[in-house]
């Protein structure tokens, strides 16, 4: 059974989890070609910029409030549901596995994939309780303003975290010609992070390349107190490239 949160709670949880992840939007980090700046600003910089765009989505055409209550979605809190006209990524979950937009991810029971993230080309699953997320993105470098390589993505992600990974090793992922796991434990949250973030975060990050050059970034991130080795192993056992779907078209990158 699909686990669905009330619209406003689902939106707030997604925003917090994306920032908590610290390693989302990593392909975007590599595309900036400015690893030194990334290391200086901390790992949340690119994710936060993307969240600011997601947090205030444009109002879908045709949205109305027929009874004038300011509560067209019936949630009772006067807030509109920004996901009303978006595709539901949970429809791509079959037997505990998500497959769409070129990636495969585990879908633990009770977790829910976020519509706003999916609309931006990111598969993001949120735990029903605690601060945990599983996320992935596949990108064809040929569609980017400046093509990047597997080595550049791995290097960029090492450079954005000051702490050395406790695991830095090659792994095997479905559909990947090569892949690397970077695992970080107890990363301290930066002082300028939004309120409500956990004191420390642990991340399992997988960077992969398909035979045809498509790149993928997969991660499991959680507040250190919520980190579950079982979910981390589930990611390693399930994550990979989906042969039956194509990577989502990346969002336009800001100039500069």
C-alpha cells in the first residue's frame, strides 16, 4: 500500500530531507567546474539552491478555489497542494523496487517517493519516521552545457566533504560498467544550515557510469541517530541503471 503524507507535511519533509542528504544534486556540483568553491561552502550549497526553486513551485494552470475557502485540496489548513498536477513517482514502485528516469532504487515498506523532487528529475524516497532518505539521479553528459566524466563526478564529491570517507571503494551496480562507493559517518551540520537539521549526518554515496557514458548518483542519507545499516545494504544490493527507461532531461543550469 502506498504511504502518502498530507500535502503540506510531505512538502516540508522533502525539503528537510534534501538538505539533510548533503550529497544530492551532486552532478550539478560537478557541472559548476568549481570544486574549490564547493569545498569552501560545504556540501549543502547546490542542494539548497535547488530546494529554493522547488520550495516555491509555479501555480499549475487551472488551479482554482471554487468555494473561496483557500483550501482547494481539502486538507483543512488553507494550503494548496503543489503536487496536484505532478506525476506520482510511487506509481513506478513494484514489489519494493522503484524503476524510472533511468535508475533503480529500493523502496522500503512505508517510504514514499516525493513528487516535487521527481518533477526535477530526482528520485527521492522519504522514510515515514525519522530523518532518512534514499535518492538517485541519472544524467546523460551529452545533454549538459559542459560534458563531465565519471572521474570528475567522483572527484567533485570527494572535494565537497572535508572529512575523509570511511569507505572509498569500487562496487558492482546493476547496469553499470563501473561504480564507486563513498561512505561518510557523522558529518557535522554546518553552522549556517536551516533550523531543524540533525547535528550529524551519515551518507552512503554511489557514483556510477553506464557503458554508453550515462552517469548516475545514488545515495542513502540519514541523521546519524537514524542511520540504518540494513537500508544502506539494501541500497547497495538494489541500486543501478534501469534498462527500460531513459534519464530525465536535466533542468536548465543557472548561468555563471
